[in-house]
């Protein structure tokens, strides 16, 4: 890499700031970054919780460069996804940093070359998957570096994968405890965007980071607007959302099953969108092709299971949608956090229904996990359902789950707030109705139906009884004779389903799985200890009114101009378009996503400044020394042609 004038060893912050400016082209650290990079550069261990898009990678890349300049050797980055290492390393190369990866995509000669450069001190950061890192051969390479004092730092990315309580547990991460045991004295930094207190504790224990300094940034992503709607016709609702608010923009749609992925992608394509499916059932070549297209092309909608997304650095994802409810808030937060990494306006949209809750509960109940673990999973699901059913600020509730008070978090002003102004409930407060009477009638019916036959029944049958519908099944069991038959006829099915969801969310109602003689299973409703308070009228049940149409939201965008360039004048818009076309050519030549060359925000800043000389490009965010040297003349040429 280019030689950087590094400050004296005692001025670590100065050294880190020099790297930030000269290599990455940024003028100042954000939030806790300055404290983190200083601490780690000086050899301290750290556990870092920082939201997606908050700049986690700089928290180990800057110390890696500073420590390498000081003769400490190579930083090993543990990354769970082989598919993304190429782009991560490519981005560092563009910034002038000597980086490499070791994974199964390399042939023998290429791998040998990386190992030779590693042992001769020519690599600043080396990326490897946890499975490779713990092999005897790789550990042998590290032993040699350690013996020479050339092993600088271990960076463990996506550290929540080490925890059984995390939303993406990977057993191979558990073996990373060998780093502490085998390479004592080499600092370690573990990073994740999503971890509640239980997961954080598990990370610390499993990676033996009890003495590490913990840095917890605010979990708030103020640029993301949260919207959660009742699921009615999910494909119609999804298409309406995309066409009205994000036509021609990149987004991710998450589905629970592979079948739903295929159906949704096909429906979006039929509607004229460019949508690609992604799930574990597709051939590896197809998954890689679709991921590459999503990263490298504009306006692609990726329809995927949770198999897609970890480590995705695409900055201009304008929306993340869920057509099925995730398993927990950690997963929801991690997935929605892939929107708006550039800090510009983005949407997190989700549709959910009673059937989502039933399916998720069934998956938990039928899993072979210990009862205590299942109970933990149920608690996490209930927290997400409570978020979905909430009538108050979504953001306040979301942050509270992670132990943060909105407005009083690490980057807040210390003043707690009860509304964010950028979620559906704040922008369009829902009408609320008192569902206590309906809840008592539902619970009474569940009790009396069970008392009459000793059996438990599904939601549909209970609703039929309460609403007074004499179906064949109602007559079969004689439930038209129950005292609660027809007592809730004044309520719509949608209202009563909302009540059931709320009762499930608060634990006032439970689910019981029944297995038939033919081996089929289905979920039935049963009372819990929490039912007593509702039945007695001591616990009120307030619910949001079901809306017939989507809430009014921001004005529909009719322009296809990227959000980053929306405020540019006419001449600057032309320069921006030309710069994007030039960037696309460079990206194709380098086989990298366009944003690795320059972010849209950097191009917009260039277009607005209309530079006439290389000096005019100095100080533009994202324009480091290497990029100025490599691309400065071409950028000026493009701007003068506009």
C-alpha cells in the first residue's frame, strides 16, 4: 500500500485519523469509532456492537493498518461468507491496502501465493472463514507468524454467530476460542450489529473476552422508516408498496420458505420488476450469479430466505420487506438494517398475520431443542409479535428490546422520547379499540369447548363458535349449544383474529400441537396462567383498528434519480449521470460492484462541486489518496464533458 506518514506511537488517535483520511477519504470518525480504533490499535481487546451501516469494518481495518505500520504484522479477519470476501478484499485494494483471502475459490497456485505473501509480511489483512481458520494447516501458518511476532490482530466479524441465542448460530464459531488459548497476547475484536444482553454475554463467554472493553453504539437507524401491516393479500400488498414508493430501486424481500421465495419472485417479475430468487435449494452457481447481479446492477429486487444477506455491503438498498414474520427481533433488526446503509431514507416494511405466529410456534415446539431453550425462543417470538401489535412508536419499542432508551442512547442527547416521527404509528397514529370484551368471550369459548369434550381446537373453529356460524364441525361437536355460541357476532373475523394475536403476544393464550393418527399435526388454542387476568376483566386488551387500505405515507417518488442525487441542480444531475456511467465501466473492468469504486454520495458530491483540478477533489468524502491518484484525472475529464 502507499506509505502513510503515521504519527508517533504515543499519538494513536492521530495515526488512526491519518489512515482514515489518507486511505479511506473520510475526515472524521463517527460515534464511538475513534475510541474503538484507538483502543484496538494500542493492543486492547474489544467487543463492538454497532448497527449495520454504522462503520464496523473501519473499526478493525484502521487498527490493522496502524498496527502493520508499526511492525505488528498481519490482521486475520474471520468472515462467515466466502462469497463476499472477494468484494471486501477488492474494496481494500481500491483504497490501496494490501489485503487477501484464503478460501476454496482459490486454486492451488493462488493459495500458495497468498501463503507466501502472508509469511513474508506483504499482507495487511487476510480474510478467512472460521472453518478454514481452525484447520491444522491454517493454525500452522498462524503459529509461524506468532513465533515471529507478526500476528497483529484477530477481527471476528458477525460475532453473534457464536451464540446459541443469536439469530444465526453457527457451531464452527465455537472453535474460535482457540485464538485466545493458542495465541495469547494477540488482541481480538469481536463485532456484530445485533445482540441482546443474553447474546452479548454468550459472545463474551464463548470467545473468552471477559476482560475486553465493550463498545455499544446506539441501535437506532434514524433514516429507516418502520411500517408493519396486517397480512391480507401479501403479494398484492408487497407489489403496491414497491410500485408506489420504490419503483426502479434496489430492495430485499424476505420470505419464510423456499416455495414462497419462488412464488414471490415470479409474481414481481410478472408485474414488470427485475426480481431474483435466492435460497439454499438453488445451485451454488445460481445463488452466486443472483448475488453478483444484485450487488452490481441497479434496481434489482432480491427475494430470499434468511440464507441471503449477511455481510452485504450494498449501500443503496432502499427497502427491506418481510412478507412473513421473522423468528425474533434480532433477525428482524439485522435484516432491516441492510436498507439505507448510505444513511439516506429507506424503508423497512413487514406484513404479518395470525398464521405466521402459529407456524413459528409450531417450528419451536417441534424442534428437538431442550425445553429451556424452546422457552427462550418463544419469548423472543412474543417480543416480535408485541412489536407488530404495538399502537405506540415502533422505534421506541425496538430500541427498548436492546436495552436502549430512545433519545438517551450512546449517540443521543440524553433526553428520553416516546415518539420518533419516522414509523407508521408516529406518522399515522392507529385508531385503537377496546378488545377486552371480545378477548373474554374468546377465552371463555376456548375453556367451554375444552370442558365439553376434553379436546382443544384451532383458531378457525373457535372463531366460528364465537361468531355463531353453524358449520359442519360446530354441529359435529355440538358446539352450537355452548353458552358462548354467537356471543361475539358483532365482531368481524379480522377483529377477532387481531384479539387472538394480541392474546398470544401477551401470553394470555397458548398453542398446543395435536398429532393425528395419520401423523398430521395442527395447532390448537389453550388457556395459560396469563388467561386469568383477562377473563376476570382485570387486564384490559387494547388493539389497533384493522385498516382497509395502506396508511398515507411519504409522497411517491416519480423520478428515477438515485436518492443521493435528488437535491442536485440540472447541470449537476447531468454530471452525476455521466459519472455513474463512467463508474459502471470501471467496475466491470475490475469485476467489482460499482459502489466499491465510489458510493453514490461521493459521485453526488463531485457533481455538485464541479471540480476543475485535482485540488478541487481533495476533501470529498470517500476520495482517499489512492483513489485520487487512480481516478482523479478521469473524474475531471467526465465532469468537463458534462
